[in-house]
């Protein structure tokens, strides 16, 4: 077996003529979404992957024009693709129902699901519901409530947690990969403690925590998380599933690979700012390998980088960029 697939994330597709450049770790090139899309298509087509995984923030502003534009871009790549939603995708109430026909999702417009691809089982999580501090789950973002500090963060619904536990229990043999937008595990600190726009955190940068704990209690309702709400519950389920081997995520706009309890946690950088990379994952002869792939147009990487801010580290060190591990596909049960 030789399976090759691409992992990309944070494309922040913007309908032509609507994007405005801003800064995060480096310069975010929203205004050039169409140019970037052309390079993304040609780069992916040159790889001829069996399928593509998208880890969310498909769009920048959760608008239908950008979803339609992004779908046309993905369709041009010529490979099947599977996606989860990110926080930028769910700013609009009812967006899941609106975009479900575009991406051929079934009744219920559910964006968490299971697929078996290349001998691996993928569990796609929708951790982009907006969770209020009182535990109320919202499909979309109410900006007035957001400005008032009503929301705790994004996360999965309780129904989805029940679904995930059931899915993990159903098959404990097939090598399994989790796909989510926000990660569950990263290095304890960013490279030198820098923040977006070159700002430095308060206190000792070496002790800065990139995922400070959030916790709210309202009566019997407890809402908590580090990377996203309910991430502790998700991670506990994943950690105790004997066949989960990797978690692919995005959201942070930097490359990072860590191992925790023998599970590989792989973050991939954004495709709207430096260094404009995705991942190529290959499964061959019992080995899963991960490598970075740059866009075939280096001008985006050059134009995005703000050298004086010193955030080149978002591209990761060598161990964040290349990784390999052995896997046992023979343990997977036959599919009828």
C-alpha cells in the first residue's frame, strides 16, 4: 500500500475583491486570495494526492461568497477532499445548513463524521461551535454577545462528545487519525514567547503559556478548556483509544509536532501568511511520514514575512517539519 494525502489548513479563502491585508504573526495576504488559490491548486495537482484533509478556517469571514469561491478552488485540485470547520467559518448563524449542500453533507448539516481512507480511519471533529460561559451552545457567533464577553470559546457540542466516545469504542483496531481545527496539544511555549504583531507577553516569556486554561461554573454547568472548550474530555477519550495514532490540527498558524502518550499531534501553518506551507503525508510499507510542502510561488512567503518582528520560527524547527512513525495496518478489520 502506498497512500499519499495532503493536510492543509487556515486557507482563509476570501471572495475575490473583498479581502484586506492585516497582520498576525506576519502579514496576512487576504487581498491576494485568488493568486494564492492558483498557486495552491498547481502545487497540489503536482503532488497527485489520493485525498486532501482540510483542518478548518476554510474561509476568513464565514460568508457564502467565500465558501463558494473556496469550493471552486478545492474542486480544481482534482482530488477528493474532507474538511472540518474553524472559528472563522462559523461567524454566521445557520452557516452549517447553508453550506451543507455545497460539500454534499447529508441531512442535519453535521460537520463531524467518520471516513475510512487509505486503510486509515479518520474522525473529523467540528470544534467550532460557540460555547457560552453558561454552557449554552451556539451554531454561530452573535457579535454583540461576543463584545460583551458572553462566550467562553469554541468547542464541540455535548452530542458530539457522545458521538466521539461511541465511534472510538466501535473500532479499537483500525489505525485512526483525529482531524480538528484547534489543537489538543502543543509545545509548552512558542519559540521565543513572541505574540502576533511582535508584541511580547507580560512576565517571563520563557514561562508564557500559549493555551491558558479557561473555566467557568454556572450552577451545575462547568465550561472549561485550554485549546478549546471540552478539550480535556476529547483528549481523555483520544488518549485512551489504543488505535489513535495522530491528531492533525491548525488554528495557531504555525508548524508544530509533538508526541503525548504515544499520539502524534501535528499542527500545520496557515495558507494566508508566512511560510505558506501544507503537509504531505505518505503511508508506505508500514511507515507514516510527514513532510512540509511550500507553495510553488515563493513570492507569497517573501511578501508576507515581516523580518523585524522575528517570527520566522512559525515555520518550525526540523522536528516540527519532518516526522515518521511505524503503523500496523494489518490490524484493521475487513470492510464489508
